[in-house]
C-alpha cells in the first residue's frame, strides 16, 4: 500500500499522523 511506503519513508505511524497533522508539519520542517 502506498501509505505504508510513505509511513516507512518518514519512519512514523501513519495513523498517528492522521490524528496529529501538527506532527507531520514538525517532521517535514525538521527534514528540510
């Protein structure tokens, strides 16, 4: 599943990100 690939790429729990979009923002900012 594509979502699984994304989750593995970011090394995070995809379900948790869906609940906490702020976490996505922090991880994206820290990865830049």
